[in-house]
C-alpha cells in the first residue's frame, strides 16, 4: 500500500485493474458479486451516485454517460469518446464504486472487480490513480490558501489558513461572488455542479486515506450542509465533511470558468472547528 504525506493511502475492498483498450471500449467495467444481477444494480446504485458525476461534472452536463449490462453480473459504463478522463477522475470513480462494503472485514459485499480500459495501462495503472488524486487535493488546498490571502476571513473566529488535517471536524462557509458575470442559466448550472460535487464528497469520492470508514466513524458525514446560488453569489456551507471541500470548490471554479469564462470577483470564507 502506498504512502502519501504521512498516511497510508486507500486500499480498495475489491481488485482494481487497468487493461489495454482502444477508443471504442467503455470507460470501465464493474463486475458484481454473483449474488447481484446487472439489472438490479442498473436500477439503483451505482447509477444514482456515479452517473451525476459523469454527466454533470465530466461531461459538463451536455452529453450523457451510458450504463449497460455486460452479461448477467457486470455493468459497462461509457462516455462520448471526445471526453478525456484523467487519473484523478478515475480515482474518484473508483472511490464512488467502493460501496456495499464491510469496513470491519475490509471486503466488498457487492463488487467482485473494477476494470478500467486505458490506451496505456502500463503508464497509467491503478497505483497512479490515487497519486493523481492526492496531488489534485494538494493543488486545491494551495488554491484555497491563496484565496484566503487575497480575501482574508473577516470573522475573528475563523482560521486564517485552510486546514490540512482532521477536515471532518470543521465547519466550512464559502461564498463565491460573481456579481453580474453569471446570468440565471449560469447560476442554475453552477448550483447543479456544486450539488453533485457535495454528493461526491459525502460518498468519500475525494478521499485518498486508507480507510474511509474511519472518517465516517469520526463524524465526517457532511450531512449538515446548505447550497445556494442567487444574486450572483454561490454559497456552500458544510459541517464535518467526509472529504476536504477544497477540491469541490476548485473543480467548481474551473467548471464555471470553462462554461462561462468567469472567475469570482470576491470571496467570503469562514472556517472553524465544529462544535
């Protein structure tokens, strides 16, 4: 198991493989435990959690992903060929698939195997996925620290820098002020993106830590949250998140800039230890 910045990295409760493929192959194949049918799972999870991330975030809400049965006990998931998926995003997808598991015995009760189809599996295999996600999280923390230097919290009770550990014990209040740079359609799209990213956070999609179950036991569930988008401002409040919300915010900023060309004019940030 790899180690990153003082903690052991996540080890999945099922095998994750990368195999050689061309552009005609699906993004990944999810092989289920024989007790579960593809039809059963297609009607429920993982579609309800994974599909919004694919459609809203990776595909920018423009073209949908395709989920289909691959035999009786497997599901194949595809995206339009022009959409590029990087290693960090593959790690997020693998994290979201890490469901139906027994944290105590460290085994999956639902998944037999997760197979990604890559053009260069020797260069971009499963071990590189979590490394890329860890680097992405570090980039997000650096981004938020830069924002907090430019727009220091006005509340004396707020921290002055972004916390880098024990994230699940904090309250975060973040407002991105765009003013008239975004119209109602843009604000609605931003709200949908942030709502999706919060769900990814709650399902430990951004976590690279060895056992996401420990975060849940520590109270990091992100259940107490509020998302708003009105009057040119996007507000995200979350208490005890399961993962660092810095990456949610960075992805949101990047997606809004990609869709509209706009970046926040100002920020309001409040961070403090949750009671």
